[in-house]
C-alpha cells in the first residue's frame, strides 16, 4: 500500500521542472493539453488492473498529469496577470483544493449506489476526464505567433514570449538564482510540515485526545476548508503589501500552534489550533509561487514553477517519513515540536536572507 500511495507523487519530483521548462519553449497550451490527455486516459486504465504492481504503474502514469499541469498552469497565470499574481495563483490553487475535496464525496456516493463497483466509478471519472480535455482544447488560448516587445524596466511583469532556449540552459539559470532557491526551500519546508501534520494529526486526535470521529473530522477539516477560502484573500494581500511580510508572518503563525498540540486534548483548543495553522499555511503558500515569479527572468516562468513544484514535492514526501521516525522515538511531543521548530527555523533563515531580495 505504501508503494501504491507513493507512486503518484514520484512524477512530481521527476517531471515538474522539465515540464515547466519545456512549456517555456513549446508554449503553455501544448504542454497543458498533453497533461489533459493523461487526465483523460488514466482513469480507464484502472478498469484493466488485477494486481498491485499494475496499480503502481497506473498511479505512476496518472501522477504525471498533475505534475505537469500544476507548474505550467501557474506559469501561465503568472504571465497573464503580472500585477495580481498572488491573488490569481491562489484562486487557482483554491479551485484545485475544492476539486480534491469534493471528489471523495462524489466517489463515495457512486460506490454506494453501485455497491462498490469500482469499474463503474472509474468509467465515470474517465468520461469526466475526456469532457475536460474537450473543453480545455476549446478554451485554452493559443500562443502568440510573434514575440511581444517587452520593457526592460520590469522584466517580472512582461507578457509571455516564446524564447528559444535549451532546457538545460534554463535549469542552470534558474538554479543559479539563489533567491529562487531560498523561496523554494521555504515552500518545501511548509509542505514538509503540512504533509506530516495532515498524516499524523488524526492519530493524535484519536489515540491521545480520544475525540469522537465526528470531532476529529471537524478539527482536521478546518485547516483544509480554510485554505481555499482564505487563499485568494491572502494572495490579494500579498499583491498589495509585498511577499516577504506574509511569508514571515505565515511561518510564525503556523509554527507556534504546533508546539501546543502535544499538551492539548480538548476539542475547542485543538479546533482553534487547526484554524490558526490553516491561516498561516495560506499566508505562505499564497505568496511563494508569486514571489518566485516576480524574480524570474523573462521567458523562464515555466522552469521556475517547475523547480518550485519539484522541491515542494520533495518536502511533502519527506515530511511524513522523517516525522514518523521522530514519532517512533520521541512520541507526539517530539514530532510536533520538531515540525514547529522547522517552521520557526526557516522563518529565521528567511529573515537573514531577506536582504537578497532588496538588492
């Protein structure tokens, strides 16, 4: 089950940067439509499998869709809305979270009325995927045939231009920009903690706090519900006051409550802790994609968003693994303390390197 679960996340580490870089050269539309082809075809493959290793292969293939779509879509949004990057990217992120949140309910409903017929479920998902591909092919704008004249004063706010670059050259340029690496590392730390909190908070609420299942759902669902609601507003705030203050504030707000969790077993305090953590998470993640876009050189938004997605996936993958080891040795107290320490530590790290962004 562990291999099956991890299969769909590995492509994010492998392909996000190359896909983003490729979209800088071929254009966003072609790469986005390619990801939609995977979205449309993968569900039908689930109806053919009869062993765990086939499920691993199908989930691995399916994972390429999200790994390609997310960074390339973010790059397209960043280019089309230069003055509202954080708000529009946050709105996009909120939409994906809403979709992911609704899907289990709809899937459960289908399984309920079909008496656990997974083939029917995936056929329905496949039809939805094909419909989405058809709609995307009509709605996605084509690329400009001619390059646009762009101002040298504000390269981060320039409209999209297809630039003839080699992918490896783009990667080197992006990786050499230490400012992008700093912001991407902050994003990775944020998702490292998020992945661990999401995975282990349920066990704590059940085994230590002894909360009822319905109350556990409320506590864990609170932070998930807040992220799509607050994201666009936090993004708008970031567009107005700058990226640094929301990131620093978010790291502090999301880090401090984690120290309190091991010493709290009451529903109401845990509810507010979850709410505060979700607020801090929204502040950080609404600013980091726009931040790297602001400091990206012309024509390389895809590569930067791909790098951001790659490092983020590494962080989110490592979070549950490392925290699980800490949990086995030091218990919940040690695990949640380590997560809070990471966020506050990276807050100090970001403050130290802030001067890079003003130079």
